[in-house]
C-alpha cells in the first residue's frame, strides 16, 4: 500500500516537473519575443531617428555652405562670367577666325573722297595712287626702322566695277559691320606668299581688296596677325 502511494507521488512529481518545464519554455520564448520587440523599438528610437536627423542636418549644412560660397549669381560681361574675365585677358583677339595683333598699328591713313581709313604699323610708310583725284590704290610697306622684312607689303585696291566680282575666287567669307569679307587661303608662288581679302560693301559705289605679300612663309606667318588687325581697322564711306 505504501509502495503504491509512493509510485503515485513519484508520477505526480514527474507530471508537475514536465508541466513546469513546459511553462518555463513558453515563458522563456515569450520573454525572448518581448525582448526582441523592445530592442527593435530601442533601435528605432536611439539609432535610426538620429541618423535621419544627422543626414538632414548634413544636407542643410551643405546647402548653407553653397549659399555662403556663391552669395550672388555671376555677373556676365559680353556673355562671359566675371570669374572668367581673367581668361579673356589671357586669350589673344581674333577676327574672321584669324589671330590679330594690334600692338603696333598706331598710325592712321585717311582718304577723303571715299572716306577710307586704315591703321598701319609704326615705322611703316605708304605710296598713294590716285586717278582723277580719287583714290585708286595705296600700298604700305616697312620703313628702315621697322622690325619687319622690307619686302613685305599690304596693298589696298579700289574696285568700282563691282559687277565683275567673282566670289568663287575666295575660300571663305565673314560678315562684319554689315559688309562681307571674302578671304582666300594663303597662296605660295615660288617663295613668295600672298593672301587676299575682298570687302563686299553692298550698295556703296566701290568694293575694296586688301592683299598681303610676304617674301617667304616665315615672314608671312610673322606678319599675318598684324595684317588681319589692319583689315579689321579698315573702313570707308559705306
């Protein structure tokens, strides 16, 4: 009888231990779930939110820094930013696509009948040809004190027979001050190099031809920027 009661008691203890273990596992699992939820909440509060705030502050700081560095829009001078004006000073001027050099063309030739005017280099001289007191042509060439070869010359011819003009003789054209400049490529005959610019004036009573002649290619390239500076300075009564 005592043995039967002992076995019942032992069986009851085993059942109670099993039930306790089962409840412990359930409580432990539930606790782990609660801890995971709490950790996720803490992570969202302590890390994610401040990170968003930091990113927002960094972006705001970048915008404020950009506004400090560029408080005003750049000022444009002839379509170029004021920040780039130093580059403009460094770049050499051009006319009709050619580099020009105006440093030495300080002398001025003027003729009243057709109101012709052109600048030419210091130390140069010219010979004027007139027909019936009207300019027919003028040639410029270096004097004794010039730094250029004395065989260089610049010829200006007046063309009153404008209907004889043939644009096919020229390789390119360029419009400036309402007149058209027809430009030939440099032409070499033996050692001599020439280049011609024809000025088509429209309704004016005369066209003009300006021709550079140099004794060789070296002297031609040396003087070409000055030549196109002279061409740019040319004007008449058109």
